[in-house]
């Protein structure tokens, strides 16, 4: 039994591209998952975080002949099911029906299980070095107190992000209190989201022109934009039995492991010419908010920030010149003259929980959407930003459509009792075919949701799309340096091609086996390749 607020894991994931192949099955529609995921034919030992033998596929390997690529299993849709199983059986309406059935046969454990909800918050910034610590709930924070890229030039960090100092504004956006805060806690105080805006020089496009483009990115659960990570601190250690055990942070010289790698993604897009906007999500780091759990609101926040860049509503910024500005003046100073926020190509993206938020944002931008966390679930027309050109999903997760059917009741229970939505129901998945571009990356032995979920989603995409699988666990930060660099490079290449109209590249895959076979032959360091005879 899964209770989303209790099992939301710390985390913050792989690429394989697109070149239409007429002989392959049609894309833009759900695949036959039983055909897409043929039976496994080998097994291999996996290190961090599983420490166990897992099933896999035997694939060619230049050095060893054949190796077993293990992966997390996911039960395919029922064979012969008529219609789209993932969409029809895992919608929010289906969740409500399950809750009604539960309530009709008391006691309803789903309601009692969520009754003691205590919202999660992640506030590590400033615990190792008090520099940069602020009161995230303050209504008027001095933005100069927030760490900027130059801070990370100091030892032992020596991060490349420091090179973005002269292009960076520290920003604060004001967004509405979420339903849990208003209904359960009786506060209507707006939430302030804080982070960075890195102004780019423009993305190189064919013909020598430069295209100003924006990437709006949210980190994974627990990731804080300005938390420190000592590069000497390990992700895990090995105990006397040979098992790999994760190290708990904040400790040593690190506030949040993974923050460094997250900033490297930001920097890579910035170096490619993108403007990059990132903030700590609600309930994280230097942003306000009583709860870190409502990904629907976090997705809407992405669209609210795009709105604020257009008209300046609720915006404050501290520029690289040291001057503070508000409103439209702040937006103009960050973006430059004209109405770029209304016309420049925009990509929305995130990792893990940030990928959940991105799915909600893309759905609300393109389709009629409903406030599922609000009594009465009022619906609205699409947000309608036509210059949002696609989504970048790292450590991709797809929520309830790929959980066990019995878990779905908790989506409706949390929405009714605590007024939040964590894992998406099937509404974003149902609209994937309308997304103009989609990049999906995931680890093969993701500990939260197997790669069949990402493969199924990828096959539903109707526009430009890439799927990248790497040989590692869930987090896009935890695949080992070579795989992290690979994902980062492919992400940037996809983003550049999307905003400049360059041709798509890569390969389409008929089966999950094909996608795993195409993953780079580099392994997360705690897992040794298993040769197959």
C-alpha cells in the first residue's frame, strides 16, 4: 500500500533520441506494453541502492560480448484490455470512484491513513555555512543575503556555476497560498519563490543567428538551488557485508548531495546560450510554503513565473549590478527590451518531483485543466502560452498510472482531506501526444518506477521526442560522472534543436529491450557489468 505523502522519496535520470522509422509502430498512441516489454532473459547484481540481483536483458557489449542490463520491473497493462488502460483506469475520476467505494465499506483505511498528514519541508541551506541562510517565510527578504553563483567559486566547491555571476539576477516571485494552507491551516499569506535568473547570450541557430530562449527548471525533491555540496563527500559508503549504504546529509561539508550536479545542468544550458530560470520549489530551501508536496501547485507556479516575466506582477530581482528592482522594471532588466517573455521559445523542465510539476504545467498550458486539490475541483481553460515549446524530464516519473491500482485511492483521499496532489493521475499522460517536444531521461534500475513507464510515455509523444536510459538508479545526479555528463550533453543538444528548429536526431525504439540496449556501456560505479554466456 502506498501513501504518497509518507513515501515521497528524496531524489532528483537518460536519453535516446528520435528519427522516424516507417517500419516501427506508430507513435502518439499507447503501446502494447506486453509486446513492448518482452520477457527478461538474464539477471545481474546491482549495487547502490538495491544491493540485490535484478532481472534484465542480455545485450551486445564490445568488451564482454554480451552483458546483462538489469532494470526495475513494472507490470504491463493487462493483455487484451480495450482502450487506454493507463489513462482510463488511473484518472482522478477513477481515484474518486475508488474513494467512494472505500467510504461505502467503512472503516475506510485510505481516509484514516492520510488523517495525520504533516507536510514535508526541506530546509538545509545554511546548516553547514550560515552564509546564505534566510527566513524563507519573511515577507521582505534582503535578496543580497542569498548565495549567488560567485559564492561557489570558493574552496572546496570550485564550481563552474561561478562563471555565471555577471549574468545572474537573484529573483523572488510571489504566488498564491495553496489550498492546504488556506483550508487546513487558515492562512492566505502568499508564497515567495526564490532562486536565480541566468541571462543567456542566445542559442546558436542555423544561418549564424542567435535565438534568445528560456529554460524554466525545477530540481527534484529535496534539491535546493543554493545548498552546498563538498565534492569530497560521498553519495554512499560500503559496509562490512559489501552492501552500499547512502550517506545522510546535511553532514560533513555538504548540505544537500546532488545540488552541485543540479547546478551543472543549469550551467550547461546557460553556456549553450539559454536564459535559465530556477527557483526552490514550495517548501524547499530559500522559498516559502508550508508544504513541499503539492506538485500540481508547483507546476502552476512554473506558468505563474512565465506570466510574471511578461508583466512583472509579484516579481523582485537583485541584478548583477547590485541594484534591486521590482515589477516590470525587474523583468525588463533581466530579459532586455521588448516583450521577449511573450515571444521567446520556452522549455519547461525538472527532475523527479520537478518532472511531476512539469507534467502538470504542460497539461495546464495545453489543455482544459481542473484544480484537483480544491473543493469542487473548478476547471479552467488552457493557460495558452504558445511560445512554450516543450518539456525536459530528468529522472522521469509518471505517477499513479504506473503505480499499483490499489494505490490510486490515496490520490483522492489526500486531495479531499489535505488538499494536495503529489503524484499525477493520468491527466498529463493523456495529453502527451499534444506536447510539441519531450525529452525523457531515466535510470534503468530506478528504485521508484521502472523504465517501462518512461517507454510507454515516450511512445505516446506525438512531436519531437527523445528517450534516454542509462545504467544507474533513479536520480539524475547519481548515475556516476560519465552517465551524468552524457545525460547533460544530450539534454542540451535536444533543447538547442528544439528552440532553433534543427532536425531531430537519434533513434526510435520498438521495445524496451531496444532502448536499454542503446544505453551507454557505462555503469554507475557500484555496479559491475555481468557478462552473459
